[in-house]
């Protein structure tokens, strides 16, 4: 491992996050190829594949990248630096845990659970580091760091569910894993970061533009996520639709107020804005699904709302934000080239295909959607990964 890979928090953590994303997507494509496409007999795994898929996508892919971003950005927010030992401990523990969990898909539940425990230790080390700089920092307002710390802590609890179930076989432990992971972890982290950064980026990139900041947008989405997650956990998904509609309107209002109509002049900025608009669409789909349930209908949209949120909003926002940080902190121009721009839209196209795959008899579209999603991430990853082990183009440290 080259020392430059460890020179700044985002380098090693983005590296393992992107690598883990590609590994998990490739594994899931191999599984779907047997179960859905019929290319070969269904493959045997040591864990139920749907449980492993949900856990690894929610809790395995995003945390390294989140910690890489937060350990880069939050020191500027609170005026306190991250220590090298803190981000290295987070990196090595997360990397070791992910390697064991991936191995456990074949080697057995005990290996997977051990990897989950090591992963949780890395996660806790990251939370502790971010908490230290937040509570000792000199910034007057610490609202956003505190909200993110709360979401990361909720995510840690959700991440403990599958290893806990493997050790105890208590099904009640699994019930809160997905609702907590999506609505109390991923949504608040992504939206809080976007709420802080997108208006700032818009103001800097669009001449003469001053984004409007509406005070109710952030608490509306965050509390809406808590309410939706709680109702879903309680088996009351038929009653999430009012909350989902309100959150959708808040996300759309934010996208418009922060420069959606002008952002396409700057591709890197447009990627953030379009992702935010995708959140509004995903929440609208959740509202339609819930309203149908309230009227006594079957869940006619299936998992379409879930994948609009995860394959659409979360993965598109991840690519957009990681691209921006990777360019800016490697001394390169803040501009998305054709490959990055095309891969971004490819991810959104994959989300549309995945939504269409919920139609009866359209299972092959699910495989096609994952194949496109993986191809776009692989092309982007092959371009991006070398940045982390190469020195900055401008010769500066970090």
C-alpha cells in the first residue's frame, strides 16, 4: 500500500467504499443471474441472499464513503482537525470487517458475524472521532454535525441487526434493520450534507445567484424520515403517505430554491441538483404506494419506491459528491468530464429500469438494471480509484 493512499481521510475510505460497492454489485449480479435470468442453477450462499444484499448495500457500501467525506468536511465545519490515527483506525477496522463479511457469504455465518463485529468497531471509531471534533470545535453552530452524529449512531444500531440475528436467531432483531438504515441513517446523512453543501456550491458556481434557504425544509425531511421509518417498522406502511407527500414537496422546493433551473451550466453542480429532484420522485412513489395500501389495494409498485430512493437518490448523490471531493482534493479542476457525466445518467437510467422491473414478468429488467448500474460504477471507479494512490496534481500535501 503506497503511503500517499493514507495521506488524507478521503483517500483510503473512498477507495474501500468504491471497491466494496463494485464487489457487492458483482456478487448480487451473479446471484440474480441464477435466480432471475436462469443463466445457470441458482448459486448457494451461506446466508439468505436477500438479507445479505440489503445489509451490504445499506451498511457496507455507504459508511466508508460517508466517513471519508465527513472526516474531510466536518473539520472545516467545526474548526477542529481529524487526527491521522483516528481516520486510519476507522479505515483499517472497516476494511477488515468488510473483507470478512464478503468472505462470509461463502465461508459461513460465523465469519460474516465476525466481520460485522469488526465493521461495527470501525464505525464506532469513526463516530468517536467525529464526536471529538464536534464537541471540542470552535464553531458557533453545530447543528449539522450533531444531526449527522445522531444519524450515524442510528445506523450503527441498524448495522448490528444482521450480525445479532446470526448469533441469536431472534427474528425480532431484524425487523428494524432496513427502516432504521434507510430512514434514520442514509436519508438524514445524505439530506443534511446536501442541505449544507448544495446551496453553497450553487452560490459559488452560478454567477449572480443567491440560493433561498427555507428554515422548515431540513426538519421536515428529517422528522418525516423518523415518522416514515417508525410507521414502516410498526407495519403501518399504509399511513406513511401524508408524511411522504410533505417530504417530497420539501425536497422539490429545495431543488428549485437552490438552483435546479440554472444548474445545468455546471455539470458537477447539476449532478447534485438532479439527485435532489430524484429524491422528490422517490418520495412521491412511496406516497402513491402507501395511499394504495390505505385504500385496500395490494402494494402495486412493489419495491419500485425503495429502488428509486436507493439506486436513484443515494447512489447518484454518492457519485456526485465523491466526484466533487475527489477532484477538489486531488488538485484537479472541479469539472465533470463526459465519462463522469455519462456514468451519472447511466445510474439514473438503471434506477428507471429497476422500477420497470416491478411489472409482472419483467424480472429480466431487474438483471439488466443491475448490470447497467454496475457497468456505470465500474467505468467511473476505474477512472476515479487511481486518484487516491497518486499525489495531488497541484503538488500540495493531502
